[in-house]
């Protein structure tokens, strides 16, 4: 048998890159330093056997790891050749024995079998493994160095032996660094953090482990294996997420997070973490480093509001749980928490796979939700905040609970605790008029009104939002919902701005509303409003709860006081000019005219307004406004018209007219678009609400009530002079009624001839809606034969077939009422009554009525 083949047979596969740490700058050539250290304290690597006068052999490290093959010993020898020529290793080999004399077969790893010589003035590392019986310990081992010598008995000469020191340990102390051989490279490792969480069956260990490449080559970590091992060599798997394909550059440092599940009975026992390299050729894991774990204690939650550093993708990330906001909901308490993360490392860290739970003192767990971003990452120096929300029972006390942050379980990896945080409940409740801070804003609830709207009522919360910072800010997106008598009403609604602003200047304030519909029959003893930050496809984050208040009283003003709209971009003043309830045998009609003044610095549309009537008995009736499309110049005026058909039960001797700015009931506090669409809405309008969103329904914001006692101008005028019709003044004179003769024998109707003057009120740039005049003749006999004709006032409307009364003074005018049978319908030609009606938006109001004799021209 050749000695070279015997040497090779005693070898083993490839060197593992994860174990004992050498001192930084250690030279493998300076053997006398190890010898000097050994003189003081005997170590395994400090012992050496001379192969010749110029070569030595030492055992660098030796470690146990229990695995399928049994108790595997992996050890690495270092052979140093200081000669000027190569050292042939064919004549040397090692025997592994116990101190009691039992021998164990050693095998060189596959990757080191070709190392058959040591070049001049170099050192060579060769790694072996052996399966050792369970009773043999490390300090029972002896490594004998043998050389072939045909002149000696048994053809071999024992050159010396290296005994594992009796008091030595292969474990690196907790938190201390150790250098491991990894193939042809070196890795320095250290346990940076280790903690455990427990349940009744298991302990869940989390280890943050630092690796540094202290060699000169890139090291592939994909074959690295980690295990937890007890002193009795019980072994537990350790998962290292993201290790596949991971490489570490020279002088690069990485922190990897390791996790393991161990039985509850093992939690209190000393544990070590074994770093191994998976040797595929030999089908074994070769331990290269053993690191003692500190005594594992259950991780105490961080104090409320205090940061905790955790590792994500090897990067230190500072995490903080903000104050916990609790608001009463129909199912218990609604909880919201802001959780912040700041990457204080040097590389990006994945931040998308987390689960959060509120865990009570009794151990009950409640899952919290947030908007997860797929493949989300956090760049170095960047902070982000995620909003957690959920529902917990009313009995849960925040002070006795904690927030648990866990990794999200996958098919390959279980969920593990990342961090635990004590919580502090925030006082986020107040009454009407109170305010809360939100980022760089102060948000105040100014009123909650209840107003009729078609078939049901509307609840409207009016909020003011102030920029408290020293720079201009974007308009925040806010929302909210109502709670009536402790019960949540409807769904969360986005706020609608009453301003047309893109940004909010420092110290500036805008107003916004949130509305909700309720049945008109709902009785309200107590009402609350919860302000929220809306989120896509999930409930919004609760910001503040305004509790315990009653409905706000609607502001009242005297009739001569204008209703002021002060929102940016639509400032205007609305004054009541004329109001009347006209009565007839069949019905009564409310009518009002309002003067709108543009208070903006440039031409603009008048803000949308609407309103309703409510009498002394609480009967409410919505009013309709004629549409105004025109833009009005600064300080320019427009005339608005509004009306309503009143039920017979409406008390016209004491009622209120409630006016308000009309806005859509859905939308967001966001910059408006530049378009200015025409107004609309169920309760009437004069312009647009907030063009940032489509109007789906109209509600009144900032309502003001005007009180009327007694009927105003409820009698029809008995004169046909100076009649007011939607911004025009009309007078009729020299009026007479005749039979209209077709020829000497045929009468085909009636002819009313008159002289009229029609003058438009020049102070108004625009008049809302198109008014019409109906001229009606009623013969004053028993038959009461009636004929009428409709005229447009001032200008024609496209598509209309009505005649036009044009502006002018003392215009002679004849009106023909065609009826071939008119003579048979008239019993007498004594007197007739001339009625004039103002018609707009399909409603007709009699404005004047006067009786005249037939055939006589009357003033």
C-alpha cells in the first residue's frame, strides 16, 4: 500500500465557513505565537507536532454535531511548511482516538482530497470528519500524528499527539466574536441578539446573528446550516429565511435572523448555536463554529412609545408603537395604532410580511389589519408609518395589553415574534368645539346639524381644518361617521371641502363637511361624530371621537343680514330681497328672490346654495332654486329665484327660511379640478359645490335660518303697474278687450290690446332661470270662460314656441286668443278679469289681478 493513498483515504470533504473566530490580523504562518499562548493556557490550536525540522501540524478546531450519521466530529488541521521546498504529505496521517484507546475512522472531505503537498513557506488547511460514539466527549479526544517508516516496527513512527485540553471548550461565549474557516475564506460571526417567546408547549427562539467576511474572496452562504444543540447533543432545526443565493463580499457585514422552535422542557437549558456547512459529497453537515447562546429570557415588551431595534433582512430597523386610540363602536371598541419603522442600516430591508396582534393580559389575541404592500422595502434612512386597526371587546384595557409584531408564516417557515410593545391609550375624545392635532393640522368640530332632505333627514358635521405648520401643506383627506344613541349610522364618508383650494397656507383654515342620511322618524338623544383618515378598500383610521353632544342649533339671522359664503374661490354674499306666500283656492306657493354678490377678486360662479322652509309646527318643505350658469364679475350681482309648493297644513303666518351652501354628500377633502360644471341638485343650486367629485346628492352646509312672522305680500296686486317678474319690471296701460272679428259675420276669438313697458333691473349681471308671463282673461259671468297665453320675458329660450315680450317703453301690443266658438261660451260682455302670472320652473304664481269693463280702454 502506498503511503500517498493511505493519506488520502484518511481525509474528508470541504471546509465549513462559520465557526471559531481568529483574532483580526492573525497570521497562519506565525506558529510561535500559538506556542507562546499555549505555555500560559493550553488550547487545542496552541498545540503542535513537528513533522520535520521545518514543518509543523496543529488542530485548528474540532466540533460535534449530532445528525443522521450519528455524532459527527469535524476537525481541521493546519500544516505549516517553512522550508524552501514543497512538503510531501504522502508519508503522514492522523489517528483519532479516545484517551481510553478507542479509535475512530477519519475521512477527509471531498474538496480537500487533492491537497497532497504543502508548498514552500505556506500553510495548508485540511478538514476531516469522523463518527464518534455517544459517550466520547471533546476533551476525551487525542489526535495522533503518524509517519510511515519502514525501519520502525509496524512500519510507522508516532511523531506526537495533540490532546483536546481537559478544561477547554469549543464554544464562543455569548455576544463574543469568533472566526470560522469557510472553504478558502474566513467568516467572523457573533450572536448579536437572542430572545424567546413561549406558549404551553414550545419556545420560539429568535437570534440575530452577525457575519463578516474577513477573507479576500466572495463567500456563498447558501450551503450554510444552523442548528441549536443542547449539552446532551439534542439538535433542533433553525430556519434562516433568505439565505439561499446570499453572498457576502470581502469586508462586508450582514445580520441574518435565525428562528427555531424548541420544546418547552428545553427552554431553560444551556443552548449553543452550531454553524455548519452542508457537504453534499459526504452527506453530512460539517460544524465550523459553535456559539453559546445567552440565557434565553422572554423578551419584555418595550415601554410605551419607546423605540425597539429589530433586524429585517439583516438591517437594523427602529420600530415604535404609537398611542392606541380607542373609540366605542357598536361591537365593542374600535382600535387604531400608528406603527413606525425607520431603517437605520445601510441597505434596503423588506417590510411587507408582518402580522400584528393585540394580546391582553389574559392571553386573548386580536388580529389587527393594515394595508400591506407586496414586495415592499424600506430604504436606508427612510421612515414609514403603517396604520393598524381592529376591533376589541369593551372589556379590553390597553394598559394591560401589548402589541405583538410577528413574521408572516409561509409554507416553509413558521411565524415568529419580531417584537413586543407596551401600549398607552390616547385620550382622543372631546365634545363639540374641541379640536385635535393631526399631523400638521388642527381639526375642530364646529357643529352637527340635522336637516330635512327629500324623504329623509341629513346629519351634517361641519369641521374646520387649520394648517399649524410654517409651510404650505396639501389639503388632507379626512372622513368620518356618526353614532346616534351609541349606534353607528351608515358607513364612513369622505369629507367634502367648502373651499376651492389646492394648498393650505401656514395658519390658514378651510371648512369641510361629512354627511349621512337617517330616517326622518329617528329620535336622537345623543349624537357622536368620529373623525377618520379614509383608506382604500378598508375602514379608515380613527382620529378623534366627538362624543356626548346634542344636535347644534341652526344659526339665526335677521332678514336684512346677508348669508355669507367665505370659502376660498367662491366668496359671496346672499341677501333676501323679496319673499311671499301666494294663496289660491287650490294651493299656496312660496316664492323668494335673493340677491347674490360675488366677493371674489375675479369673475367667478356664485357658490351653490339651497334651502328649505319649516313652519312653527315643524313641517318642513324643500325649496327649489332656478339655475344660474353665468359667471359674475367682482362685486357683481345676480338675482336668484326660489320657490316651493306648500301643503295646505303649512302655517304661513310663522315660519323659517333656512339657507345653506349646497355641496355633494360624497367626495373628499382634495384639490378641486379646474372645470366649473353647471350646478344641480335635489334642493336647488346656483353654481357648483366642490368640482373635485361628482355630486351624488345635495346637502346644506353652514345653514342659517331667517324667521318670518305673518304673510308677506301674500295678496295678489290689484294694479298692473310696476309688477316685479324675476328681475324685470312690467306695467300695462291702455288695456281693452274685444271680440276679434274675422269678417263682418265671423268671430274667431278675443283680442286684448294694451300698451306695456318692460324694464330689466340693470344692477344684475345675471338672472337665475327664465321667467314667463301668463296673461289670462276670465269673463265675469256664470260660465267664467277663461282664455290665456304665455310669453317669454326679455329674451327667447331656444326651442320655445312662446311669443316674446321684449324690453322697451310704451310698446303697443295685441294679444289674440283664438276660439271660433267663443260667442257661444259668453253669456254677457259686461266685465272681465285680467290675471297675470309669473311662471318659472313649471310653477305658476299669480302676481296681479284686475277687473275691467268690456270694449273700454282702461288705464
